C-alpha cells in the first residue's frame, strides 16, 4: 500500500487555524426554529452550570421578554448595566461593549445575535459586537433563530410571507465553535403561545394567525434541523481533512453565481451560498456589466453594489466584469477560474423575443460543454416583494450615505431627445439648400450622418428617435409626392425600411463604440493612476516622501481629503509630527483610527464599525499586520465602495504599505550595518590598545622595577638608559592616547583650523628636528623648490600629518632604508610627498589604508592601532585637500597630500631655511 504523506499546505492551514482558535474566544450559539422554543432559557441554564464549575461568567444582555421562569435564571449571575441611548425621545437599552471589554469575564452572555443596535453604537449589528468580544479572547454564549440567517432569508420569506430585516451573515454562524439546537415540536410551541408563555395574549393570537401557523413552524423546524445537520457534516469534513482521510472526497468544486441588476440577484446569491455549503465548495459571485447595463440609473447601480456586499458577507469572492456580450464574459471567466458549476437565473425573454434576440442562458448552456449549468426559477413578485425591493434600495442608499437629491440626481434625459429632434430638422434644411439636393441618395447620406452624430454623442435611445424622425422627414419633404406621407413608388417603402434599419445599426455600433471608449478611458485612468503611484513610491527613499506621494495619489483618485496615521512609540495612533501631507485631513478621529490599527479592520462611515464617524478608516497592512491607518474623507462614497474602486484602493494601500516596509527594512539594515561596523571598530580598538599599551607598559614596569629594587648595583650609564627607556615608552603611550583623542575630535568636528601663512620648509624642518632621535641613521632626502611661496595652513595639524606619515614609513620599512620628502607647487595647489623604500602597498589596499584601525601588515608594525593615516586624511580634508597612497617604481610606497592655494600669499623677504641645522 502506498504511503499516504500529509499535504504540507493542509498541515500549514491546520496549524494556522488552530493558532487562530487558540487566540480567539469560543462562540456557542443556541439555535432554534422560532421564538419561544427556549433558547434564552437553555443558554442561561448552561451559563449557571459554567458558573458552578468556577468559570467567571457575566451577563452582557439577556432578553427575558417578561418570562418569569427565564428571569429567575438570572438570579445569582453578574449582570452588566446596559448602555442607555436616547433616540427620538425614547431611551433604548443596548449592550455595553466597552463595559464588557473592561470587565473581561471568561464567559459572557449576549442574547439575540441578529439584533440591530441603536444609532450611535460602535457597530450597527450585535453580531459585530460579538466578533470584537471573540477577538479579545472572551467566550460568548448567544441565541439565534433560523429565519435570521442571511442565506435563508428569501426561503423563510417565501414560506411565511414575512421578509425578516434583521439578518446574520452565514460566515458569522459558521465561525461558531459549537451550535446547540434547541428544538420544540410545533404543537408544544403553539400550546406555549396559548398559555401566554411566549407573547402577551393579544400578541399571541395575532402571531398564531400569521407567522406562527403550524405549517410555518413545521417548515422552520425542518430548516433549523437541516442547517444544524449541515454544520455537523462540515465538522466531519474538517475532521477528515485534519486526519488525512480523503479517499471518499472528490476534487474541490468551484461555483460561479452570475447576477444582474434585477430583483433575482439576492435570491441567486442566497441560493449560491446554500449550494456551496451543500457541496463544501468555494464560490464566486460575478456581475457582468455590458454597455447597456452601464446606463442604469444610480439607484439600481447602488442595489447591485449592495448585492455584491451581501455576497461578500456570505463568504463569496466577488468580481465585476466588463464585456460586450454577457455570455462570452461568463464562459471566459469560468474557464480562467476553472469553474465547475454555473448558477444562473432562468431566461426572462420568451417566445419570439427569445428566438429573435437570443438568450444569455441558452448561449451559456450550449457552449459550456465541460461545466454544469444550474438555473434558478424567477418567481413572480408577490405582495411582499416590492417593499422588500424598496428596502434593498433604501439599505444600499443608506449604506452609501447618499442624500435624496443625489439618489435622483441623474442628468435629465430630455435635452438629449431634444437634440435628437433638432438634428433631423437640420439635415432637412441641408437637403433643401445643399448642392445636389435633387439627388435623394445624397439626402439619405446626410440623414444617416446626423443619426451617427446623435448616436456617438447621446447614446442609443436618442439615435433611434433621430433615425425614425429622419425617415419621416425624408418621406414628407423629399419623396414624391412631397409634403405628404403618401408614396407614389412602392420601392420607396423598401428604402424607408433599409434607411431605418441602417440608422438603428449605426446607432447601436456608435453607441457601443462610445461606451467601449468610456470603459477604455476608465481602465486607462486606473492603470495610469497605479503606474504613477508605483513610480513615485519606487522613487521615494524616505518614509515622509512615501506618505506624501500616497496621500497625493489617493486624494486625486478618490476625491476628498486624506491623511496617513502611524502609531507612536507607545503604540497609540497620532498625527505625524513635522510631516506635511498634501490634501491632509485635519481632525481625524484618532479613537476610530486606533480601533482600526488594533483590529486590522476597516471602520468609519458606511461600514460595520463606528458608522457614525465622518471619514472612512482603512488599515495599511504589512507583512506582520497593520502598520498604519488611512483616514479618507471622500467627496462621494460611491468612488470608494464600488467594487472596482474598492479593489483599486486596496491596491494603493498595499503598495504604500510595501513601500513603507521597504524603507523601514532598508533603514534597519543600515542601522544593523552601522552597529556591526561599530562593534568591529570597538574590537579593533580594544585589540590594538591592549597590544600597544601592554608593550610599553611592560618595558616601563621592567625598567622601573630595576631602578627601584637594585639602584646601587646599577652603573650610572645603565640607570640613565633605564630612565630613557621609561621616557621613550611613556612617549609612545602618550602618542597613542593623543592619536585616539585627535581622531575623536576630528570625527566630532570639534577641531577649528588656525590657518596662517607659513613657508613649507619651516614646517618640514620643524618635524625633522623633533624626530631626529626616531630617525636615527636613516637617510632623509629633501626636495623642496627654492623660493617656494608661502602656504596658508594650520601649522600644528600639518606637522601632525608629516609626523604620522614619517612614523608610518619607519614602522613598515626595513632599518637603513631612506625616506624622501618633496613638494610640487602649482597655481591652484601644492602637493607634498613622503616616500619610502620599503616593500610597498599590497595591490587594492591603497584606499583601505586610510580606514580606522586598519593596518596593512600588523606583524611588521611595531606599534599603533591604525589611526595615523586616518588622522592624516581627516586633517587634509579639513583643509579642503586630498590624500592618496601609491606604489613607487621600482619599490617603495609614496603618500601624497594636496592642499589648495585659493589665496595669493603676501610678499616678504626670503629667509634661509633651517634645513641644514635639522640635518
């Protein structure tokens, strides 16, 4: 039997799922078919059992509906005080989310999951509150009826005749860790109603006659049982995947649900959700926008967007496709995504219209040879459907926050049709006065030209009107007998028909071309926006530059004002200090921004969280979570929440986050490199100092101990030699300390040049005089031009440069070899060279010699820590000059430093250089 190795991707997904579960609180839903089955009672009973086990339990909110037996279960349980909200003169009791998060019990009771919160709450729905509690690691018990599930909303509405407005997305239900079905037979529930245990007697009587009819209760009970069974099946599937048991499962399915602007879209989405759940399949909801659909009024486009949002809330991916033909777009997208099943609505065209104009469904069924196609019946609207459709439009408009004027603010159509009437009149006038007016074919061409102009500018409707009016005008004014619609020659009837059809064809083609041009313009604009932002972000090398570029592009593309906020050192969102952002939004709600940063979710206006905020707040997601928050106050919410615009905004945010992380990582790498180099320099300094201090200290200690222990046994000459040794080694230590201090002062910029006019031979002579003992018998050759001009420099520092260069030659060259000092004067500079006859410089190290603590041959260097040449370069560069090292021919090394001569020297009498004394 072949070895069954686990799938690495499946193992990774399992680990991630378990890690997410570990951090998240546990959700238990008490699920029932209808009100009165005992969900709240069972929930409170389970909470009391947990409290008896020692679990910290609190009641956030529990709706007892004045049922004594249910209210009795609250006794002994800690109940958090409700949040009182004033709304239209009434006081509403709402669940206090902030108090629950502050109290932070292990388990909290939050009744009625589908409840709609009062305006002014952080979230519009109670299930959003529950999500935040779970994210905070708090376990939650809650209750839900089957009619409140979004995917079953239309099914329940069809059964009961009542469309429930308070719904919960199936994704929230599916995330529950445990679902307990609270079941009660319909007869027992009806008996409880009659006894007044569910509603008051008057309410109970109305409920029995309407919603609580026995047939409805049986159907709702079946739905709840089926939904619970589906969940058990899903748990079994997850178990089999975790255990690697996959022999009986087929390959994964992918369902494509195609929706349009009609009222069938919502039913298609909910049916697709149930279909996908039954097949354990992923699913996509696609809206195909043809040129005809692009001319829909704003209210219907808002309804489409709301349907796409509904699909996302039910767990679907969404896509908006633009194409000339709907059927070709569906099939092409299905094949690109490897779709296995397509769900469509039944064709609305029937009879001769379906035969003549065709049907998208027929085309898809005919050409989708390898894809299963399922059709959903289009029910005739009933009494409750029109209000439900109106409610959908109202919800979409409220979601967008549009005023009434904007909802009905489409441009009036009558000017376009007025132009369609005027153009045939103008063509008629041209036919009367233009050349060749006696040729009817020329007049026909003029009319067709007018029709084409109307179609290209105003669309299909006005162009068809212009085509019809052109045929009538041509018949009335030009076809004999004129000024009457009578036709003397029957052949003109065919001319009229052909002229009308050609006009319609031209209208259609011109209108489609205009629409395609507009679509291409939109796409080109989006592509240009992405390209422009990518280019600016790539060119930015600092975080401030990235923020300015992102804010500028986002404001230009989506309109309005925006700002990008980042957390400070304490993790609190704050306005950036010292950053000037164009189109900056002033007065952003930092509390909302902090919530977005902490929860990595969108919030603000027209969202599920804090919808009362003025702006929209979106997280900037980096590799490790949210790194910042975009606060956007758009001029029109439609520019932000249309699906294609939303995806564009997400792309902008992702690019911005990546650019910011790129800069931060580059800065971190730079800081790490500096830290490594600093550590290396520190180690080199310690190693050099420890070596170079130990050698003279050993000599000093040895000489001093000899002088201290047996001074009478030492000859005077020996004592003088020991004292000289102590002095020389002390001088070496002082020189080492001075070099380190000089380098520190030069690095800190604390050295001020004291420049004055000096003869170069005086500087060289002074250095050689002080180093006479160190030079010993070394031959030194001097090559300085006679009558050399004065040089403006800091004599002390330049003497230090010459001293270090000569000492470097003494360290790295054999004893007895010569040293040469020369100078060359040019009009703009003077170059001084110190050369030796040693082994030279290893190739490629000419520049590295001037690095701190670097020594080319430490084994040949008698002392020093590698700072001498570094000090030389710092001093020369402080004078505005340069220094370099090179090899001589045939052997030896030469160090040349150049000082600028940017001022004319003063004229003085020449003096004899003191070189003879020095030598």
